[in-house]
C-alpha cells in the first residue's frame, strides 16, 4: 500500500475528535492513514469509540506490524501532551470491559463503556460503541463471529475484485460497502441498530448519540435526536470532529481511487462537504 502523501501544513485544531473501528491487529486496518490523520489533527479530547484493537482476530492469529504500533504511540504522545483520551470499549475489544469497574486509567487515558459528552454549545451526547444495540452481536455470538469471518472473506475478495477492475482501467469500487448497503437483510439490521441507539438516547433525554460499530459514517436527525456515526479505518478512513463552537462534522481523510499494490491516494484533509450537522 502506498504511503499517505506528506504535508507541511500545521495540524488542524479541534475541540474533540471521535475515532472508531480501527481494528488494529488486522490486515484491513489502514494504519498508515490513521497515523497521518493523528499527526495532522490536534484536539483537547479524543474518544476512541470501540473496536480499536481487534481482540477477536488476535486471539486466532497474531498480526501486528510496525504501523499499528505507530498508531498506539501517536495516541500515547497526545495523552502525554495533555489531550484527554477516553477509550470506549467495543465488542472486538471487549476484553477491556472487565477493567471498567476499577476506573482503569493509564496516564491521561481512561477506559469506559460509555460517556456523556457536553459540546461547546451545551448539548449532551451519549458516546458508546453501540454493539449492545446489535441483536446479533448481543444474543447470537456465534452468528456474529461467523459474520466477522464472512466480512474478512469479502474484504479479501474485494482486493482481487478491484485488482481486476484496475487491469481493465476501472476505478476502485467497494464490494463490501455495496453488499452492506444493498442486501436487504443487512440494511434491515443497520436500520434496526440505528433506531435502537437513537431511541435509547431519547429515553435518556439526551440531545444526540455518537457511536461506531457498523462502519458507516453519518450525521442525521433520527427520532428527535442527532445520530452520529464515526465510520471506520478499514474501508472509509473517517472520523468525527467538533469545532470550538460545538459544530460536529465528518472528516473523510483519504480518497482511495484504486486498491492494489500501489494505490493512488488523495489526502483530503478537510471535512466532507455537506457532512456537518448542528442540532
């Protein structure tokens, strides 16, 4: 994979950044792009919204290249320099949940299952990974594991599929993203997940929710609250950011035009157009 293009620009400054579903410990993690993102973005508070380290995958086979270590180092450096970091546990890093009751804190990093974030303009947002609202993950673990295996197989097929498209002079196209967005059962699961998270947020009389889990970045109004999803760093390389006025936006960090041994990568380094929302 080609390295992200370097930039001499000063880091962008945000009040808050949310990252989720980096899946460190898997071949699919776009760790080099994530290091580049962390290098060029500063914040007062950083939320790691679950599935940061993929414990499911690491239990089966060990995969941990230097780029993944570099991500951890960047986060630790930010914490050392004063950024408050909250590690919100997810289903793939559920091994950390047993430590939450002991208020596990490492330096300026705190491990939690969920948090209430108060924006600069006073809104109260529920921050959690979201797997508790996924009926498959919560009640049918064997099916979730099978689905995870199928997802990895789809990602592998996606590589060869796009290699063929490149040889034909065609642009990159995400087979896995297409499958998730068009297969009726998958769409239904995603819709039920989003509805459940939003309804829980409304039940708690909060203004919005920020989650991950389904690998699809989005900001929209749902059931009277603002639903935010961070996306992921396996397919889309997205994050959420809050400015110093309390406005939240989706940051699309790179545009991958071709996925092959030497893909063309265009660093965007700016919020996605029409991706901002302010409830």
